[in-house]
């Protein structure tokens, strides 16, 4: 399985490297206040991809933390309900076993 993962990584790297080589033109990036700079197209694409990945990861983390908090709250509620159920159980009477006739 590790071999297949490495093969996939190598193929992906070669594909992305070829993409970067073919898209080496400069593009104008216009900032606020009329400032214009030129960057290679592949760097602009990489920056937006990385920014999207960071935003997606952040949203996932927020969701993960809220789910963990909800799980902790529900576990606490389960423990409380189990304690209440134990209190509502009739007391067990320990005595000699009934005689068989």
C-alpha cells in the first residue's frame, strides 16, 4: 500500500511540475491603491490554492471543536441520567435463595 501511495505522489508531482513549467507566464496582480505587481501564474494559483486550503482547514477545525464540545456535554448528561436511574432502582434484597419444592 505504501508503494502505491509513493507512486501516486510521484505521478502527482510530475503532473504539477509539468503544469508549472507550462504556465510560467507573468500575470499582473492589482492591489489596492492602484499598485500593480507581476508574478508568475503558477505562484498566483498556488497562493490561492493554499489560502483556500487554510480556510477549509480552519472551518473544519471549528466544526470539530464544536462537535467535541457537544460530545462532552452529552456524555455528562448520560452519566447524570445513569446516576438518576440507579437511584430509582428498587433496593436489592439479599437473602437466602428460595427453597426449591
